[in-house]
C-alpha cells in the first residue's frame, strides 16, 4: 500500500502531547507512546497516521490559519462516514470527533487505519488487464451502491438540501473561486455563465461523495475490490451524475497536461480499462437508469468544480497552510482545468 508518510510538516505542527492525553481519556485501552506522522497525499484537510503499540489510527483535522468560509468541514466528514457504517458502502470505522479547538488547535476526528492498496496512478502499471478491469468494476459498483443508499434512513435527511444541487454548487464554488482568485481566468467566467444557462431540468437527489476517484479508494491487500472510500469532505445531498461525471474526467482531459491523467489516445481495451460508454452503461445498469442525457453538462460542470478547487489550493499554498507539499503545482492547474471545461461546453453547444 502507498502510505507515504513523513514527519509532521512545520506548518502543520500541533501539541502532540495534548493529543495523546485526550486520546487516553477518550479511547480506553490506548497504550503509549503515541507516534504521529503526516500523510503526503491530499490537498485539503491534513491527514495523520497515529501509531501506538498494537494499533494504528488515522486523524483528519482542519488546517491551521485563515480558511475559506464553509471549507474543511471535518465535522460533516465524520458524520457521513459514521452514518454509512450501517450500509454496504465500505468506509473506515470512526472512533471520535473532537470539536474543541483547544486540544490541538483545530477540530479533528479519528478513524481506523484500513489495510490495503491505494492506486495513485489510474493506469495501474503493475497490474494485468484483467486486474485493471476488476479494479474499475469495483470502483463502479461502490459508486452505484452509494447512490442507492436511502439517505433519510441512515439519518442524513438534513445533510444538505434535497433540491437544486447544481444551482447550489454553482453558487458555492463561484463564491469560493472569487474568494481565492489570484489571476483572472476568462474561460472560468465563460464556463460559469454557460453552466447557469444550461442547467438540466431533471433534478435528482442521492448522497454525493463530491470527489469520487481512484485515489480516494482503498483496495483489498490482495483482491481487486474496494474496502474503504476516503475523503468525504465535499460530500452532500446532490445529483448522482455529478459523481459519475467526476469519475469520467480522464476521458476528456487532453494528453499533454503535466500531472493530469488522460485516457485520450490510449487503447483502453488493451489495458483492461473500460471506455467511458462502457463505464457509464455499467453504472446505469447497477442503479437502474435508462440513460444519462445530461452527462456532457455534468462533465463540463466537473471541470468548473475542479478549477475552483484548484484555485483554492493555490490560495492555500500562497497562505502557507496547504496540506500537500505539491500544492502550488496543483493550484496552477486552475486555468487549464477551466479551459478544458469551457472547450467541452463549446462542443456541447455546437452539437
């Protein structure tokens, strides 16, 4: 498993002795000493490995310093992971939520460390075509399971407004983008206007993960199946096609952007990776959908969200409280991401 961890980075240090005292009070049987290290991956809420004799946990906390309004809601992340524990959506077991910033400086929650594999590269170069096909099928299956969960039955009826997901997301991410804007991006402005003018009439509501992709899944140590879905920070009640389109971005990214995965120009069948049409059809069969007429809109919408998120990462890098060491590089993708979304919107209009 790729569990790249380092010493806690300078800009994310906190009082580890205070954390250890708190955990001893909250988790009976916890043994000392506590060792804290920071995961390398991730660009939003910093994530830490907590190791004690005989046990390993994962802690997610808000980053220090000035934050954008409504961002980094670890409380919501904890709530949905805990709620999904009663479903067939695989999630880590949660242990506690601490909303007292006096313990380590910000709110945080603790969950189990799940053994398994995280595929950082969607091409999975060390896997066979049959294994890749199975990995992607499991990824597809778990997404369908998530969207079939009765959110009211698991206590998430108030986890978000069950209407107007696209309008709400456009408003939220436009506000976040404006609050973190560093340079003018005309394509982002045009894409935003286009999306407002082409919002689909059909409105559906399921649990929406918000960042469902290969890197946010843990696969079984030896089997090609998902054993945990991670990073629920952007989850809400929303349109399921938003998640589906998010998983399809690699089919639409140009192949010449550094650090961005593109499936264009590749013989996906030879790799064992399903094409977009096959992936979408398999998902539809699992959730009982006849078709997805508005997928192109949601793909353009996904690049709008991606550009806004990248702009926020760039601002956090500028402020010095970004979670990932490559935040500046990731944030620089805001313009390219907006350009891709605008190009998709233009093609949709022409067709």
